[in-house]
C-alpha cells in the first residue's frame, strides 16, 4: 500500500464525518453509475475496493472496542 493510500485511510479513520461522506459518495456512484465504475482502470477500481475493505476493518475494530 502506498503512502498516499495510508494517508487517506488514516484521514478516514480520524475524521468520521469525512469517512461518512466518502462512503456515501461511493454508494451513490455504485448505485447510479455502474457504467462509470465498469470503465475505471483496474488499479483505480482495486484502490476503491481497498478503501472499502479498510473502512470495514476499521469499523469492526471500533465496534469491538465498544463491546
């Protein structure tokens, strides 16, 4: 994972409002613009999937710490 990727993941974890907006944007794009997503270059698509995975992992860690 690149330094930029790590920086973005850190930002999303440290600023919940920013991460909510990011994931809301991804949801909107995924629902309404599948032709756009299907035309993305593979490295861009994989990056988006990686951020989703990191978000889910962070959410799981946050949930586990609350229990």
